[in-house]
């Protein structure tokens, strides 16, 4: 199962009661954070999460509201006694930006590993997460992330017995390894059913509604999408500042067909986003207004 | 009158319900902020203050919990339509540290002016504030600040009449200017009484209890002082990390004799500082446990 917590819902600047937009996920003990603006570490604590459990941080882009909380967060991760490395993923320039911010956090008890992404779509396999970073359209280079947890097919014990595969190989075969025993070669496809439906969360903020977003969010369990402006009276602003209205986000969701869409990254001027929810639900009914700390436990379809 | 707001009371890391330690003052329309850790801009908004009204920012030192909120704060000041310059004051290295943090806030609609301080005590006259920066004893170079609002003597109108000083010169003389009228020279001391008691706030965090602190806080209206640890079981930690216990802070206050002391910069492990208040009040009775948003309006003794 995959835990998903939307830590904040603000765009541009943090406000009392509205943390900046970021998202934390945990799968199989591995924590993945997307973005860390000012206050994200406090939002994590409010949500009952430990900063220790951050293994991967993905950055959409390097505007302050998405990364300025990083130095404080790194220090807090250190103060939570983490010694294992933390993997940072983000557009080109990542190492330069992070090292510049680290002027106030030069010493950490763990290593940072950098992975700079480029191109239109880049696939990454990270500690059980299959991540697609996809380039969106903002004022500066910006990426969205589709986070996938694949689900292997079912192991067919009857077939393994029938084929006479020794018991000691079963576990490895289940984990995708090919085993040899003298002249016998056993491959996973001999005993594994077709891959089953996995889990998928697609996250994108700070962009105009470009087609790649709907492609990447196709069939997601949760599509977390920016809705900077509630109504179409802000269409001009959305175009100028390279953001989206609720209506535009809903258009993407309608095309992508996720189980649900969570709107987030609200403009500070958008005081009551729920007042504009209808602008999205009339196009994509399963839209929810994101709230700080809103969470979901996603389970595989055949998981208890 | 001088408005004083303690924006936060935390040390080391921000916590839910406890912003990092910083202090905002306003005198004669000029806003002065001391330190801006992660979340200070949110704390200002919670306290009903506008980020537009920040004319001066003093930094005690460059540990992240005292400055990492700066890039977001600067952007918010810009978003609040400020175009007038902001003066930054802090220990040597200020411009380097600030420019490094500004990797995520490169463009601002106002200028930054830098004033790097050095030596044991440095006096600064800034837009009505008379500021003494004094070197304290922390793990890195760190300063405390004594913020003074001087109060001129009373203007003696009867004497001005008696001396035959033309009415048109009175206002300038009251503001300290010498005026000449043909062969007549009028100096302020001819018509002004002795200087009256001004206002004074002394602020220091992140230090061992060194004598200069008590000297600088002498007779302050408010002495805002760190109390990282509540009880003396943490004496060793206080010495190791160059901080103070409540008892040590109270010892300084006893020597300085301020009207009151506000304790702040509590360790994250110090969950209920009020439980340890007695460790300070038995030495200095007028000690208060700082709270986020705690404020005071200080008036001159003869002010309505």
C-alpha cells in the first residue's frame, strides 16, 4: 500500500493555516517528498510524519515556494538522526541551487545524492518507486511527477510444483530473478501471472494545461493538480503567470480519467477555494479541494 | 511609542504552534525585524503585520533557524508592493550569505542595502533607531542588539519667547538644528531641556551568559533573552552548544535590571517552558515566558 499526504495547498507564499504545496508518500518504508517550500517541515510534523523518513525528494522547479524550506528541512532530517543518504531529484541546476541554499546548512550527518533530470519525459527507478518526470510549461523549467508502484503478477504455486521447480527458488522467481540449477533454467514468466494493476499518483503544479499532463495522469489513483485560480475571470492571469484555473485543471482530469483529482497550489488571493469547486466538478465530478494534511492510503486491488 | 512583537519563541527548528524566534518593532512608521527563520513571514501575518512594513532587518548570526526564511520573506515584501530599499544589518559575511540564499529569489522590486558589523560593540543610527550591536558568545560569530529610541528634552517655549527667537525657527530647534538669523545664532540647547528617558529593547539569543549582555540590557524596558533550557540538568548541554538555561538568563537580568525579561528560543525538547519559569523568577521576578505574538506598546514616560 502507498500512503499519500498532501502537506500543503498554497502557491506563491505560505499563509497562516495554509502551508505551501508539497506531497509526501511512503511505500514499503521508503519516504518520498515532492517539493519543500518554507514550512514544509512543520507541515510534516503537523501531519504526524517524521522528517527522518525522507529518502527521496523530487523538486518540480526552483521557485522559492517549492524549495526554500530545504535547508531547514535537511537540518531537521539530520537532527532526527538520519545517517542514510537522501536522494534529490530535480531539473538541471539542482546541485547548484541546493548547494547555494546550503550556505546556512553546510554540515549534515548524511550524504546527498543528486539526480538532475532533462528532456521531455525521464523515467527513474528509485527504491521501489517507478517515477516518470515530465516537462510541463511554466515560466522556468518545471516538471511534474508520476509516481508508480508496479504490481507483479500472481505467483502460480501449482504451476511451479508441476514444473518441478525446487522450493528454494520460488522466492527469487517471485522477485523477478532468473534461477539456474545445473542445466535447468527457471525464469519468472514460467510461474508468474500477468502484471496486475499497480498504484499511481500524478502530481503537477506550476504549469499551463499542456497535453503531456493528461497523458501522464491517465488512470491515476490520485491526480494532484494545481488550481491557482478559481474562476475564469483569472484566465488572463493564468496565461500570463503560466498557471491554471480550476476549469483548465478539470479539463486535464476529464481527459486523463484518474479515480480522483485533488486541486492545490491556490493563489493567496483565493481565500475560499471551495466556493469555486463547481467550476471543476461540472467538468470532472471527482474533483476535491485539497486541504493541508489530506491523506489517502492506496491499496492494490487485491490487497486486504 | 514603540511597538514590540515577539513573533516566535523556538530555537533550532520551527514546530507546529511555535515559530522560530524573531522580533518585530515599529517606531514612527519604520519597521525593524530581528532575524527571519523559516516561517517568520507567516508569523508576521498571524500577528496582523504587513511584510511591506519592513525597513530594517538585523541578523544575530547565520544559523539556518535565524535566516533561512529570508528568501521567502523578501519575495513576500516584493509581493506586498514595496519599492523602498530594505536595510540588512548583520555580522561579516552578510552579503555573501544573503546572495547565496537569493538563488531562489534573484529578482526583487526593491534594493537591498547591506551593513556588515564587526568588533565588540558597534553603534548604528538607522531611521530613528539608535542601535547597539554587541558581540556575544556562540559557536559562530553572533551579535545581540540593543534598540534605543532616544527622547529629546522638552522645548521651553517661554524661554524661546524670552530670548526673542523668531517663531519660524522653533520647529527646527526642536529637531536639533542650529539656526542663524543675520548675526544671531540660535542653538537647540538654548531652548531644550535635558534629554528625557527614551525607550529601549535589548535582544539576545544564541549565546553563553557573557557580561556584555547585562551591560547592554541595563535599564531596558524589555530584555528579550534566550532560555534554551529550562533547568540546570541541561547545564552541560548549554555549555556545549553555547546556549543558556533559564537560571543563567535570569542572572543576566538581575544584573541588568530591565523592567521585564521575556524568555525565548526554547529547545524543541522544552515542550512546556512555563513549567520551568520558577527557575528564572526566583532570581529575577519580572521574567515572562515568551509566546508567539506576545506584544507590548512602549510609551515614553510623559507620553499619553
